[in-house]
């Protein structure tokens, strides 16, 4: 897989972007401008279509109009985030008065654009967002690795509990002052027995 040689960039194959707007002219401009910069562009005029596309294609960036026929950009950003925790959501709005509300949703929204805007503004925001996407991806991968290690440790403990005799049983059988050598002998016999059975 070929990677970009420019610092802070991600793989070209990972530049999947979903654009959701009910205006065909906006979608067309976005499609031309983003494809020209190497993005894989998915277009939707409403939230339902956007979610169907997201189910079939891994989405890394999303440009969402805040007002859609069947959805709103804020709730759609939450749904996309639940599907892809590392997705970078960017809202588009023609209502500057909503800026304060958008600011409060930074956990789901990376940034916002006030209409009308130029494609250059979109590309500038996406260039910054690519680094954020990489950091989020690394964090999520680390968390998944930790979870996997915890699960493996739990399985190992379960296996050891089956192989090794319970110390409480040894105390009941041999008393609190049982010799260490006796414990090792019992462990050795138990492991040998299990190996023979296997």
C-alpha cells in the first residue's frame, strides 16, 4: 500500500469522505473539488442515504449539512461516530447563530463551515483534520490492543485455575505450614496428569 510522503498525511486509500447536503449544486462542487485532491467521495442528499452508504463503506471524514430533509447534521454526526469512532465530522451551516451550539458538540464535531464557502476552505479544514484522524485511529487501536490483552490475561488465569490446585484446598489438606516442596510436588503431579489426559 503506497503512502503519501508528505508529513501528516494518511494513506490515499483511507481518504473516504461522505458529503451530505440536500442541494445538488453543493454536492457537485464538493465531489469535483475533493476527488481532485485524491478523496474517495460518497454523496447523499439525506440522512437515510448517508447511513446506508456508511454501512457499506468505511467513512473517515464526513461533511454534514446541519439541516436535512429527514435528519439534522448533529444527530447524524453522533450516529456516524457510533459506527466509526475515529470519523472526523465537519458541519456545514448557513446559520451563523448556531455557532455556539456547534462549539458545545466538539466531542462529535471536529469543525464547522459557514455557508457560502469556497472549496479551498473545505480543503484547509480537511488538511488539519487528517492529523486528527491519525491520532484518533492510533488511540482507538491502542485501546483495542489493551482490551485484547485483558481478555487474553483472563483466559490465561482461567486456564491456570483449572491446572493448578486451589491453595485453600492444600491448606485444608496439609495445614497452614505445608512445605513449599510439597506444593511443587502436587503441582507437578496435577500438570503431568492433565498432560496425559490431553
